[in-house]
């Protein structure tokens, strides 16, 4: 198990039953980048990946 897997597992355990909107998630990601600017590039890449999941060209 990688270190990051523990964070994903914790998220699932703590919030796995929550329902959220993509607008809510976008706001949380923006807040995270504001607090941790060094993570801007990976967060932007993750958001782009999520946005384009259904795009057949990607």
C-alpha cells in the first residue's frame, strides 16, 4: 500500500456515504491549492482528468 492509499481509504471511511456536487468538490480543490500552492499542477491535472473522463478523444 502506498502512503497516498491511506488518505483515499480514510476519505472513503469518513465520507463514503456523503453525496457531494462537482461544484462543492471544485471549491474544496481550489481551497486546497490556495493553502498548498505547490500542489497546483497535480490538482489541475486531476481536475482536467475528471472533467474529460467521458471525452472519447482523451
